[in-house]
């Protein structure tokens, strides 16, 4: 995606998707999209992280997994910040429904959405015993990820390629962080097992 954006090879795709999404514009839908953009904003995500930490610590007694949650979200923030500074892509100059500054590529909202709801899905999956409960969890997390990304396109503050890149960057970081966490926990477990023997 970065190569396509750098070579201006995806302009037609971006404009076509923006035109399609914004063709559904209504006052009611705009309000809904502004809500999802608010939910995906940095300050809101910080509040949601704090709530998640309290619940995971006091109700489920998670400790090491809190480190994973914090690490994933801190890393997510710097991933999209650094990429924005590298690419310096201006925001769309088409039909914008809200005003916002900063660079466009990749979407920070999309990056935060896939990392936050992705890590929640990972953490809560093992403590939900029923199939319908897990299904509901997947539906909720997926809906939030998709709608936050779509809201940025609908409101005209991101190109679709920005959102896709945000998902890719956030998804890569999420998978990498979980892999490192599982590797470390395995090493710790093996070390304790050897010490007992």
C-alpha cells in the first residue's frame, strides 16, 4: 500500500471508494459516523484502555496480560505516528464533513481500532466459555474496527488506502506483540518448570 501511495497509483481507487461511501450521506448517518470517529479517537481510546485495565485486573486477575495490553497500545501509537512522519501524505481535499489537521497516511484511528479491539478479542476469548458469547465478542470487535475505519472515509478525512494501511500496520504490530508475549511467557513457564524439577 505504501508503494502504491508513493507512486500515486491508487488515486482512482481512493476517489471511487470515497464517492461511493459519501453517496449515502444523510444527517442521521453523519451523526452515527461522528460517533464512531469519536470512539476511535486517541483520547477516547485512552479512556477505554483505562477501563479495560481496571476490569481485567480486578475482575479477571490479569497481570502479565495487562503488560501486553499496554505494550500493544503504546506501540500502536508510535507505529502510525512514525509512518505519518515518513510519508507526509496530505489529507483528502474532497468533501470533508469535519475539520482535522495532521498527515493522512496511515489512519491512526484504523491503527488504534484494530490493535485495541484486536487485543481485547485475544484477551477475552479464553475467558468466555460459550460459543455464542465468543461469536458475539467477534461481531462486536469486528463491527467497531470496520465502522471506525469507514467513518474516516465517510467524513472525508482519510483516503481508503489510509484506512487499509492503518489496518495492516496495526494488525502486523498486534500479531508481533502477541507472538513476543507468548514466546516470553513460554520461556518463563519452562524456567519455572525446570526449577521445580
